[in-house]
């Protein structure tokens, strides 16, 4: 009798371990998807007195500007006209309150940031945030 109890517990235990491993694999695979569209080469400027973002809007459009002035969204290079088209499409789909986050390299020219702000204004978007680091090294 005792052998059958051990066999039934062993089968349930194996199935439970299998499910736990599948859950772990799922979380490992999806953990970095949120940041996968961000360019790791961009070194943000430091703004020690800036407010931290607590709640993110899922509709936000993150626009990266590297140190050479190249503008990208989700690592896709865009010209000024293409950026305006993307922003107008977002406005048509989500409304004028869609937020635009500008992640500019600390060495990038302010001219490129101004062009992104101008394109946002032309698309009717006024919720623009500039991304920066709270402290150096983060």
C-alpha cells in the first residue's frame, strides 16, 4: 500500500515542478521586454532635482536622440517627416493627451530636442517629458 501512495505523490510533485520551471522560464523571457526598445548607447543627462516618474502611461511614445543627433523610436531611425507622421498617427489613434518622452543623450544638440518638441506641437501633442537620470551612474 505504501508504494502506491509514494508513486501518486511523486507524479503530482513532478507535474508541479514542471509548472514551476515553465513559470520561471516565462518570467526570464519577458523580464526585459519593457526596455528592449530603448537604445543602451544613450547616456542620459543628470538632473538631481527632477521628479521621479511613478506611474507610466502605456500609450507613451519614447523618442531617442543619440549623441550624433539621430532620432529613433524603438531603435528605428526616423527623419523629421517620418517622426511627424508617427506623432500625427498616434494623435489620431489615442488623442492629444498621448505623452512623448524624449530620451536625449547628454551630449546631443538641443536643436534635435527642439525639433522633436516642434514636431509634437505640430501633431497637437503637448505632454512632453525629457528623460534624465536622478543621479550619476544609474
